[in-house]
C-alpha cells in the first residue's frame, strides 16, 4: 500500500492535499508533513495545501490561501485524517485524476482510488512515518527536519503526549525515529500547550462549573455568552476539552458548545473506557472509541446525548487493572 501511494505521487506533477475541517495537530501535521516530504524529494512538483487557515495551528503550518484553484483531471488528490467526505475541508477533492485516502479513524465512508485505513495506528502522522521510512528505504527518499517535526507533532497531539491508550510500542518507535532529525522538540511541546490568559481564565470557569453525574459522566455547556465574555471562538474552546479529565470517578465527558453561526451545538466527547463513538454516530458525528465529535441541532438533542452517555457510563464495568 505504501509503495502504491509513493508511485502515485511520482506519477503526478500537481498534488492537492486535504484534511478534515476544524483541524487538530494530527490533521495539520499529516497534511503539511506529507507536503514537506513530497517537496523535499520531488522539488519540481506543485503541492497545494487545501482547507481553511487556522490561526491556532500557525505554529505548525499555514494553508495555501493565495490560490482559488481546484484540482483538475491531471492532479492527484490526497486526503489525510478524514473518515468521510462530508468532513473534508476545501472544495474540489472529488475532481482530481486520482484520489487517495490516508486515515486512522474507524471506517465511516469508503472513498478513494487508493484507501489506506489503519485503525491500529495512534494517528495519521504515525502512518506517514511508516510511509516516509518506506520511501527512504525503497525510493531513496530524504526526510527533511520540517517533515519530522510535523509528523512528531501529530503523534504527540493524538496521543495526548503519549498518555492515551492508543500509544503502542510502534507509536513510540515512530516518534523516536522522528526525534533523530534536527528540530527542537521541547520548544514544539511548549508551543503546543502554551495558553493565552483568556484561555487560562476560561479553563477556571469550566473547572468551577462542570457537572459530574453519579454514573461518572462529566459534562459542560459552553454558551455563546461565555465565548463572547472570554473573546474565544468556537474552535478555540476545544483547548479546554481535558480540563477535568483527571477527576476521580470520571468515566466519560462531553462538552456542548453553542455555535450561533451554524445554529447548532458542537459536541465533543471523550472517554476513559466506555465506547462513545457509537453515540457520536447517532448524532451526525463519529470518531474513535475514546474520542469523538458530533452535532446537536438543539438543546433537546444535547439532553438526549447526555441520557445516552449517562446510561453508557452506568453500564460500563471497569476491569480490575483500571
């Protein structure tokens, strides 16, 4: 599969790389990290990063905002870290001559002429480390330090600094491979977790006001008034998702973020054991068993989600080693 993807990259002069909307470090890291690999080894190729530019991710990479072009029939399209076409950020992903899907999420929608889905990987960036090493050993690729930095960042982000259960021996081997290259990993992590004062104060309000049910479900409503008071965007509010994750007795937690622009609620779900992605799938979302997202059309739907999650936590039996 890796060699098929590399041969497709070699066959096309113009390559458009996409990722999912509202990107996280794995989405940006895989998209921009793959672009850095291609540019370093095929400098004559044109590589375009598609999707909305996210200021909070500028320490990793910026998108190609200077182009309104869409792929044509003689372009290769690669979509990273995106389980279904609805979540692809940017127009024209279906218009290229060939489309490749590279993703580690559970399969929601099968798409692409080549589809490389590897759910046992911690992140799409972990998968792309494997692609980079295959390119190095078989195709004489060079791995530039910037690509190593971006792929390492995506692994760190999706494993919560190697604290989440998706961290495997292979994850650590891939991270160690990238640390062989010349970038400042300590500075990168500092930028990852540095918070503006407004976010620190916002986190304090969340810690003061979240609710914990008797079944071990934590939840918090983020209203538009709160976002305006702290001068935060809906996307920026995601920085507090793990604020109370170390609370004793907590099994799963959910944030409902009021999105007045789209007239719905963003739903962010996390878990320490109960499988939550099925709940997300029931409400216009999806994701991983322990980390998912969804959308609720109104307050009543958020209450339905709370009821489903609370029953899930009630029925969840912890194993003795947890």
